[in-house]
C-alpha cells in the first residue's frame, strides 16, 4: 500500500512540476529579472560558466540578486552552489560570461567588493591554538573594522565563548565562528554557503532571526543550502540548480502557492472522496482509509471537512519545494559528484 | 593596514620560531667551544705527520718509514686523494720501513698503528707537493661546500668556524626558512583558511608580501641570534682578537638576502603547488641542490659553471672572513632575486584559483 501511495505521490509531483514549469519557465524568470532591473542589483551574472579543466562547475548561469532580499540557492552537493559563491568573491576565476557584485567585476575588483561582503564558507578552518576573539579580531582588522561590539553581540546571541581556544571548538561552535565573522563587520552583502551545517536546532532558529534582522536593515543575503525547509523559512526568492545549470528562479511565496501543501490523513473508516472536492484542492487520492490531498488554497475548509471524520493520523507538509527539487534530480540521481 | 598578517604569523608561530632560534643560539655559542680541544688534537696529529718520512728518488722505489710504536703492528693505506675516502691497504705487518715502486701520479699514504683492537694514526705522507698532507686533506674539493672553496687552516679559529659553523649553519637555517615559508602559505590552503582570509578586503599581493616580510624578519632574527651567539662563544674562549665581532656580524648578515631568496622561492613553490609536501620537497632541493652544485663546481675548472647555478655562490662569507671584503654586488643581487621571485609568486597567485 505504501508503495502504491508513494507511486501516486510521485505522479502528483510530476504534475505539479509540469504545472509549475508551464507557468514559470526559466525564460519567464530571466525576463522577470530584466523587468526587475529597476531595483538595485547586488549580484548579477550573465551566462556565467566555470570549468575546472574539463570538469564542469557551472554553465550558462544568468541570475540577479536584488538589494535587501534573502536569496536561497538550492541544489544537492556537487551541483555548483559553492562554485557560484566562490566566483562571487573572486576566489576562483570564471571560464566565460560575466559576474558583477555591486556593479563591480568579481575578479578584477575583488578587493573593493570584499569591503562590502561578509562570507560564511561551506568548509573552513581556523588558525589553531589562539583564542576565538583573537582570531575574530584578526579578521576584523583585515576588514579595517575597528569596533568589536557587533562581534560580542553576535557571540552572546549564538552562545559562543570568545575566550575559548580555536582548536577546542566543536563542529557547531566552529560554525558559529564562521557566522559571527560574516556578520560582525556589518557588510552590505552576506554570502552564506550552507551556514547552518553543524548548528543545533535552537541555534538555527537564532541564526534565522539574525538573517531576518539583517534583512530589516536592508542587507542582502545570498545563501546556499540543501535544507529546503530552511530556504522556505527565510528566503524571499530561491534558485534551483541542476548539473551546474540554473533551472528555476522564483519567489518562495509564489512557489509555495503553485506547488501547494500535501495533507496526508488516515481515517478510522473509509470516506467519500466527493466530500473533499473543494475549491483549492488540486489533487485527491484515496487508498482504503488513507487520503492524500494537494491543497493550493482554502486550507481552512479542507481541514474542517477532514475534521468531520474520526482521524487516526494526520500530517500536513509544506514540502512541495523539496519534492520539486527531487523531481529535478530523480532523472539523473546524484551522479555529479565530480562537480565542486 | 599592512602588517596584520605578519602579526598573526608571529602570534601563531612564535613557539616554532623561538625553539629554532634557541637551537641556533646553542649551535653558535657551542661551536666555538669545540675549537680549543679540536685544535689541540690536530696539533698532535700534525706532529704525528712528522713521524712519517717518505723518500721519493728520481729513479727507483719509494721508501716510507715511521717511528716505531711499542707492541704495535702497522697498516699503510694508499689513495690518490688526500681525503683518503677510497684508500686501500698496501701493507700490513710489523716493519717500520717499506719500499714500493714509484707511480707517476701523486699518492697519499696514511700509516696506522694497530694496538690491540685500536688503530692509531701515526701520520700521513704524500709523494705530491702538498706541504701539509692534513691541510691538503681538509682542502679537498669534496669539502668545498663547507669551506667555500678556500684553503682553510683548521689550526685557526677562522678556519675551524668556517668549516664547522658557517658551512653548516646556512643549510640548517635555510631548510628552516624553506619549511616555514612554504608552510606559511600551504598551511592556509590545507587548513582551509584561505576562504576566510580572502573574504576580507586583503589583496593576494598584500597577503604574499606580508608572508614574505614575516619570513624576512624571521631570517633577520635568526641571523642576529647566530651573530650574538657566535660573538659570545668566540669571546668566551678568548679568541675575539683572532676573529673579531665585526667580521662575524658582517659575514652573517651577508646571508640575509640568501635566506630571503630561499623564503621567496618557498612562497613561489607554495602558490604553485598549494601542497606542503610538494612545496617543501622542491624548496629543500633548491637549498641542498645549491650546496651540491657548489661542491661539484669546485671539482674541476670545467665544472665551475655549476657554481653559478648555486645560491651559495652569491654569499661569500669566506671573502669577509679571510679577505675582509664584503661583496656588495652579490648582496644586492640576492635582494633583487628575492624580489623578482616574490613578484613572480604574486603574479601566479593572482591568476590561480583558490581550491576548496
């Protein structure tokens, strides 16, 4: 039965994906980018391509990140997220195309750009055997930032003891150092490569609060992640990449609306499907006492209809983004580990 | 502001620097202490050389004779080189006079007394023109890397310290500088620290220059420690009149740009290979290769061109020690070479991707 439901779920996801693609093709997104150019563009790439020798990093990437938004960059390991981020910072050079940050060339004007950028690398090390505060002060001094007030404030928020030695830190605490150093110089653009890796759920929530507060201050954030719930929780827009190519750029709210929620209910006894053909319900599947509904809107009415029956188990998921994501990868599996 | 990376290098690496500086201090203070006993033993050996006499007639056999030693038998070794490294025994027995046919080539003979299980050198003689076979032994080309190609007298403090300190210390300090300069960069690559450093507005050029400046300062400190130690060590055996502090200091400070070249070469290999093992391997080869090139170049005139390929050729401490001449051209040339190498390192680093 479970296999049957899973099969049905995949069918719905395919349909949702097709529907999404029909409504929002990449061309539309790019055109949308052009329309939005009246907004202040912080990151802009045009047909950006990076090859490591013969190995593809990213290919033909055209993307715009606007001032004041939290932009999520989604893809599995090896899809090209880190490559894009490191191109932004001039850590690696492009093979072709263009990439500008604040209107400046990411490689030639890298130093100027980095005066306004904070960055949490996906994988980083610290100088060992010195105090955390000394290491952070060192990075602050390289950023020509004289005040360490922000550093102390962030350390307090993330519950990090600045007097600890760097080599004594756990994975999670090391990640906190990464987060603090990215935000402590009060930069205009923060680039985050899977920033919550290693953070416990409590700290993740605190981190999201920091992101939202920075957004309120007008800061721009470009965040890669493979945690889709995270992107849904904090991002304004997301891009999904597959095999180094950009597949979707869309606002989270719009994406959620298009892909909907899935309600999975198990009743004590069989129910009549017709009861649930309500406005906003796009798909209904029944398997004995189990009901799967795809809901795009009018959630209140659906829940009330479900509540008319004896419920054994119920689960409402906003996991459509993940399912959409999986849809893009299920054709090729994860066979792109050779890509950084 | 320039200097932040330098300060951090010292802050994180001060233990390593301090330990090495202490070792250099021990070496430089300690080495002169070995001179008086060595000189005394050498005088004894030279006296021993007088105990062997050789007669090389125009025609006829060579006669080699020596003072008898009670209850001893004797071994005579022969070699075409004063180093005696390929010597072969030509006589074993109880006689104190032996004759053998003359050869047209110069030969060296070492006479050993065998007493119970011990072998004692009675003396050395040669059919050649060397006035003092032991002096000739020390001045063999195979030691040119240590003697700077000079004919040294080990009976003088200058000769002893040139051979035993100056000849070794630059290799020791050079390898340390090589290791530190390579790992100063590759440590950031392999320790995954590059991303954080270059998320700040520091240019790659400034980063490399600050690392190079750190290594130059370390080189200067190591030289100053060696100078203080050596001057103190010489003073402690009351030989400052023979080997004055100015000469010691000038000879040592002349090595500063040599170490800067090694540091720049290390940084260059580090940015090219981005791996500690590869960078250190190549830089060590550069230092040790310099020693061997100089030595091979001293073997014969036809091989002298090899010396010009060695960095050692451009720090002539012997010229300062024995002639009182400081070769400013070489000194400046090495400085320029270090800046050229570091410029090349910056150019390459700017073009290369920083790996994850």
